[in-house]
């Protein structure tokens, strides 16, 4: 069984960019997730993460557009059970 | 396979725990999506949260292309990319009420979900030494979308140009590192192997590039 590594805020801030990019190795990624969620008091963690995540979100803008296959929407509808009277209320 | 099964993780970041996606949503800043886009996204997602399938279809029409592009570029498999897009929109359907317009537009949300799920799947495969094709290869699988409204298109092009220009200011090694991390879904360790660079160098490139992009995109976005 692997030992969990608890990060300090300074360590988290150092990894925030890679964490937002999901470019850390699995154990580091989990350690960062635990830190940001479980710790109550932070020293720059949220700001560092917000800044990095904003950049990551922005990168979506340069993805090329294009039409997905026509059948894809039908497949989504089928998985949602559309046509059988379902709505997303059951998911909430 | 529906993602609501009791043991399934409905989150784009497949950590066993905790719920990082919800956490990120609370903390992140606004993204450079135009006001028109954001207002429309907010309205559409509110309708989706009420069970309006037509609104989901509208979001799909607008953003599925980018979702499938990022999924394909990461997975290099058309069927898997399409499956990721299906899962992405199922997640949008059931989590629309959680959409935080303060974070940015629906495109960022949709792409983040698709990208995270694709990375999860890629890493689950644990494929070593996979070939990374050029960006152009990834572009070739899609056909052009029908034209959006002029206002939407103008905003989209402005955002695209702005981010592309910011990427263009980075030194080539930093830009390549960001491309491999974001567009190909590689971890820093994988990038180090791919580029035959020390891991510490890759980490530094990520930090420097992200700091520069934050500065450029933040400055321009305000």
C-alpha cells in the first residue's frame, strides 16, 4: 500500500500549473487534489490554481472546429433515453 | 454504459477522491469567452438543467466539435473519441445545474470535461511510447461546422486569435511543452521522455509558459 503524501501550500503552489493541466503523475495529481479540497486554510493555493485553470480554459479557444459525425447526437439521445419520456431530472 | 452507475466517477478528473472538478469550478477565474457567448451559454445550460433536450442539442452543435477534436488528439482513436464526447454530453446533461458562468463559457466547460475524460482513458491504457502525430493530423478528421451567427463567430475568432498569439510569444520549447501537455494529454514525465529533456527542465518550461500565458491572457481579458 502506497503512503499518501500530504502537500504543503508552497508545494501545491509550485505544482498548480501542472495540476491544472493534468500533467502531473497520478500520485502527485491526487495529492494536489486532496490538498486543495481538504485543507481549510490556504496560502496562495486558490489564487495559483485559479490563474492556471483560467489559462487551461483559454486554450480551448484554439481547438479547431468541425462537425462531429451525424450519428453521434443520435447515440447521445439513445443513451439519455430520449423518446421514452425521460428527462435529466432523474440525474439530479 | 451510463455514467451514473453507483461506482462510477462522474467527474472529469478521475481521482478516487476528492471531487476536484467541483473544487476547481469554485476557484477558477473567468475565461476569455465573449459576453454574447456567456449569456447564451448561461441561458442554454439553465434550460438543460430543466430537462430541455433542444438546449443540450444547441450546446452540442456549438461545442461538440472541439470536444471531439481534443479527445481525438489525446486518444488517437476515432471511436474512443466519439465515446468520450457521448460521455461528456451525458455529464453536461446531468450536471448543467452546476455550471458556473463565473468560470467562463460552456466551451471551456465542455472541453475540460472531454479532455479530462480522454486523459483518464489514455492513462488507463498505460500505453508507453505512443506516437504523437502532428497537430495537422488531428485536424484532418473533421469537416467544417455550419456557420454560426456573425457576432458569435467574431467573438470566437477573436478568442482564438488572442490565445494563438499568446502561444506564439512563447519560446518554441515552452510552446511545445504546453502543446504536448494540453493538446496531447501527456504528463510532464511523458513529455520529458518524448522530448529527451530532463524532467526538471520540463517542469520549469510548464511553469514559465503558464505564467507568461496567464499574464498575456489576463491582461488582454481585462
